[in-house]
C-alpha cells in the first residue's frame, strides 16, 4: 500500500491530506496561528492550574489555567490525581478549592465554554507516548500484527524496567509510568525506541522541574507547530512521499526531520513549480464535499451531517419510497467512518438509520459501521441500535474539526 502526505498552506491554513493508493483517506486543517501566540495548537498543552471551585452537583471542577474562562475538569478526568480511585470516586475526593494541579487541554475553548481539561497527562514522542498517570504498556490498535504488538510491548517494558539499557526513572500512579506504543514504532530497533523513550522522559522531568518553580496559572508544555506535528504523527513505514507546496513549510519540515526523523528526510519534496497541489487526486473537490452537510451515496440515498456544540447528528435518507433500506443503510454505515475522519469530527454522534424490521439486518448494519472505522487511530465506542433505528457512538476528539479550522482561518484576526 502506497501512503502519501500532501501539505498545502492557503490563507494561513495548513491543510494536510493523506492518500492511500490514490484514495483520499484523511484530511486535516490547522490554522498556522491556532489560538496560541506561536502557532501551536491548544490541544495537548499542559498547564499548572489552580482549582477555582468544585461543583458537586456537576461532578466537575473549574480550573484557572490563565484563559478568559476556567477550564472544565470532569470527575472522570480528575481521578488520575487520586491513586486508587475508581469510576465511582466523586470529584470532591480528587480535588479541593484552591488546589494546584497539572492539567492538559483535550478540547479548546468554544463559544461560551472554556477548555475541557484532564489530569490524565500524556506526552507524545515519535514512536511512543508517555502516560505518567498510568502504569501499563499499551499498543496502538492500528498495529494489527500480533507478533509485532507483542515484540513492541515487551521491548518497551524491557527499556522502561532497565532490562534493556539503563532503565527510565519515571514514576506513575502505582509504580513505573505507563507508555503507549505508536504506529511509527513498527519495525523499530531497540536503540531507536530507547532513544525516543529517553527523550520523552527527559521532557517530562523538565516539565516537573518547571512546575516546581512556577506559580499557577502557567503554561508548562506546548506541542509542536502544525507542520512538525503532522510529520511526527503521520509519517509511517508505508509512506512513500511527503509533498509540501509552501516553501517555508518545506524548510521547517526538513529542519525538523534532520533533527528528529532522519529517515524521513528523503521523503520530503516540494510540489511542481506551477502545480496546485490539491488538484492531485481531486483533493480540492473532496475538501469542498467534506464541508457540505450533504453526502450523496451511490444508491441514490444521502447523508445529512449536522454538528452542534453538543453533538453531531447524521440522518440517513433513502432517496425514494422503493429504495432498499438494508442496502442504503449498509452503504451509509460504511461511508460514515470515512466522513467522520475526513471532517475530523469527534465526541457524541447520533446516527438515524432507515427503519428495518429484521434484527439480522440491524446487526449487519452495526457490523458495517464498525468496519468503517478500521484503521482509525481515534478510539470509538458504538452503542446498540434502538427500536427507532438510532445508533449512538463516540469518537475521541483529538484535533480541531475541519469546519472549525476553516472558520478560524477566515477570521480577520487570524491573518
């Protein structure tokens, strides 16, 4: 399988397209000045914050992280602060008014809402993610080969525990800190993984030392800029080319790759002089479609996708009274995973399928929906189908949605 990454900058917006065997599989957009003064995304930033108030009836705390509105820390996200806590532990057992806490943004401020934050900190590297509030070694579900999963998990555990090299002195909630193995680790040798783990562990120690010397609210960690972040997170073993239209961004990518990803330097290339990069594979047309509420299906049916602050709703329409409900639903189920990835949508999603009377048909549609998310790096949870044909699901939100990014880039203050 051939995997290409195409990057284009237009009107202050970095657009990143992933293409596999000529088919667009993922499209992301990030303003080069993304609500942070140096162009870095707010998502993933780590703060030293101070709890303003704990609200028991909401099972949440509001934390001052230096923004206009306090960050929202739910009970589930606060439990990493309390060793031995479980899903029943209330928020007031985890934090108190006035506490100083380390938190990380999982969703930026939106409208009248402050940022959503968590105390379950993660710190990404190229091949691994440090999870200091956990203790186990986890492997990305995108790594499907069982032998490779076992090899990588065993290797990371050996490096962490000092059975391979000097070991890493990073304490977690209950013993050594946890790690997550990313897809970039596939085929990686011990020395390279050890170097990446040591680098991330060093960043964590520096962050903790900075926290000791700081008063809340304070920013302790900012993730990479959008060009470097795309390189770190998206390049994999199957990547055959990274084509970048903007000369400044290409220079940034080359500098980062030389310092941190030397094997990727040979993949980097500029676009042809007179070429409009996103004309390749009709990506421009795919982008326009990804911003439309309506998605037409080959069967004659269509999807209507509406997004609000609270959730995303998807209505499956048959296109006629004589349409095959099962066939349209199966086609829709397969298309929904791709549409959510293309639009970078996450959170709660409610899907209203066409009514079907047979339970076997309902199960087939749920199976098709699950299959449509194969290869998605974001964890998903799919609920059962209700008697009214509605399926509720969640997809982890890790980047700004495509529509949000486009809107932000069009604001006068983003130029």
